[in-house]
């Protein structure tokens, strides 16, 4: 397998917990360094040429490259002289949903200066505002995911366009055929894309989004149930009650009572 195709699965449900972030200076005292970071992920942005070996895999390092290394892997760096890079060592919580693929080594090309500046900003924040530094690093990891060679293939442009239109019209009657016509795609094609992305039909997706919004309003607003039904595009209160009970397992009134009954 080509080194450019090697990716690591990283959970990004929650922000990283930074153990250390800073500037590393290497290749001065010795030409080879070896590391084993137990439980720690490692992100490097490079301005030099070198060679990285992970277990038995070799990865070239060039100016403008970035590497993301998983925990508990033997790392060996072979330098060609004084080598300076910015790095972050961090922990991540176990994933619930958001597991993304990021290349172990990638060429950032014209994105390097911008992302390197973001790393420097996170480094500057770390000593005085560590939480802010972690948020910056979290966003940087997402950018490395969406900007890699896979270029965010998780969501098809037609699906993203449909999601935006559905969100804007959730409180209205949504005619799926009319929606497809507006977007210039066939109903069958968009249905296949929704199945590939969410494992459900467009109608089911719209229904789940309406129920999620209704649940939020039931828990955190004083709107009457009839008003909430209209707010989420289900004007028939009987149908609203039936839909909530079918998808959430309880009635709208029971959803509303949950917050007060669970409060200390």
C-alpha cells in the first residue's frame, strides 16, 4: 500500500485533552529519535525533510507535510540536520458517533501556513487558556479530515443541499417531489443517496428531525403541545401524539414531564 493511502481512524466526538503542545527541535544532538507515546495521539506540522518509521511502515517527511499518529505506536525519526516542528500530544475520549479517517501523513500544500498558524495560536493559548487551546486543536483535526485526499466524501453535495432546505422548511409541508425538482435531481437518485448516508428514506429523515425538534421544545419551552405540533410541521395533534409515541416510546406529555421529574 502506498504511504499516501494509509489512514488512521480518529474519534472526534469531543474535544482533545492536550498533554503537551509546543515547538520541537531535533537532529542537533543525534540524527535518530525514538518515541512511544502511551495513550497519546501525536500531531506534527513539518518544515523540514526527514524519514518517519512507524513499526515497519516508512513515511517521508517534507516541508508542508502534517502527520497524525495514533497512540501506542513505536515512532522512529531520522533527521537530515537541525529539524524544527510544532507538535501536539493529546488524549481523546472513546467515540460514540464521529469517527473520521485522516491520513497518517499528508501534504497540506497551500493550506500549510494557515493550519500552522492555527497550531501556533493553540500553543500560545495553552498555558493561560487550555480549554481554548483544545477547542482550536479540535477544529484543526476536523480540518485535516475534511481537507485530505478523501475530501469529505461522507456527505454528497445533493444530500447537503437537501438537508439545508429541509432544515429551513421543517415547520412547513415538505413535498419531496417538488424538493427534488428544485434541486434538479430525481426522486430515486436522492432516495438512494439518503439510504447510503443515513440508512433511511427522505420521509423518515424528515420525520426524525421533526421529532427531535419537538422533543427539544417539549423539554425546554412552555409552548402548548398544539403549538409545538404546528411548529414542527405536524398540524394534526392526534398524528403528532401518535408520531411522538411511536418514535420516542412515550407521549408528548410524558416527554415534557421528564425534565421536571429528573431534576434534583
